C-alpha cells in the first residue's frame, strides 16, 4: 500500500462531502438538516454497519482474532488516556475555559465513526477488509463509552453530568455487543449456522437488508461533514489560533502516540493500522454537538473540527509515511 493510495482514499472520501456542502451553500436543506442526518447516521445506520462487520463470510472465529480485538481495545483506550493527559498539559489555565475544554475534547476524540470507519472500509478490501472492520468495531466500543463518560467530564468538569444510561442504551453499543455475541456464539457469521432451507434464505435476505442500511453510512457521513464545512466562515479558518493548536495535537501528536505504541509490538499489521488510522482521523464531529449540549464554545468547535477535517487530507498520508518509512510498518 503506497502513500498515494492513502492520499487518494482520503481525497475520494472527502469528495463525498461535496453534495452536502453545495446543498447547504445553496440553502436547499432545512435548518436542522445537519442534526437530523447526524442522528440518522449515528443511531439509525451505523449500528447496522457495525453488526454486519461481524457477518463477513471471510472472517471466522479464531483465538487470534479475539486476542487482536482485545489488543486493539486496550491500545485505543491507552491512546485516549494519554491524549487526555496531553490535553491537560498543553491547554492550561482557567481563562477562556469553554474554548479550552473544546480543545481538550477535540484532541482526545477522533472522527472515527463518521470518517475513520468509512475510510478503512474504502482502504482495505477482501479478507483484510473484513478483519480490520472487526477491530474497528472493537475500538468504537471504547470511543462510545469514553465519549459519554470522559468526554462529558472534559466538556463540563462535572462528574454529575455523566449519564451511564446513555452508555448502556446507546444503539451503537447495543449493536456491537449483539455482533460480538453472535460472532462468538456462532463461531463466525450467523448465516453459517442456519440450516439449509427456507429459514436460511430468509435470514440471508434480512442480513442483506442490514448490509444495505450499513453501506449508507459512508456517503451520508460525508454529506454531514460537507454540511458542517459549508456553515463555517472561510476567513475564520485562518485567524483562530487555538484551532491550529488543536489540529497539531490531533493530527500530529495523536498519530505519533499511536505509532509509538504499536510500531514495536509483536502483533499483525492490521492491528497496527486499525489503531494508527483511527487515531489519525480529524477531531470528532461530536465536539460541536457536545459544545451545543453542554454550553461550550460552539463557534470555535465548528472551526476546529472543520479545519482538522480539511488538513487531514495532507496529515494522514504524511503520518502514514512516518509509520511506513521510519518504523517499517507496511502491507
């Protein structure tokens, strides 16, 4: 896999944001279309994609895959904790606190659901694609649990704002748990244990419908990002100092931490790539949603997320050169 392949994948992914950008610029979308589409992707479609990541016929249950899932889980958790510490050290002081909380949140949390997941889906194919999606699913458990616990605390500074109900009843978490239980119980895809006959045909049709719904995540995720980009005043991308600090921490420091954690581990390259690429993604779009929900600096968070998304076109291939050229991790 060459750096040009990585660059082309990032660029082609972001090109899918153009329809959302144009629709918003020409005012062809209702006022709250962004929120509606975000909820549709996050709670309506992404659960199907994550459940179906365990239904790939090329992936069978094995001890190695289980161990690798646990390794990815642990590494993603470690990177988030390290980034939280980095954010506390790099962004200090109580002045302009609402903005600094957004910087810390945007440093810790990557856009692994809206952008990382479809990016890896496009970059890898065949058996590699099926296996790496299992590892992505494992990492999204960490992201979603931390998002509604550590993320809420970062934005509010108050443990009382944390709702464990939102963690437990999160559709993404439920879909992931169902997918994992099904995968372990069936020793692979569910369809493999269904006896031949009408029942198997019905099951396959249902899984096909789940797959169609899940496949809508990639274009709709990017349309949402396009809508967000269209709402930013272009000049603000050049005048907000803290946005550039956020981008440096998120697009350079975060992937470097991931590289240092995975490069020398005796694990397969797919595990290393899952951790590296997910942590190389731009700041999470939930930075804006949480800023709105918890009275943060919404204007700044929108600029920071948008700027990191644009700059990721160049930063992801650049950091790939580091992990591939300096540390010799490659496929």
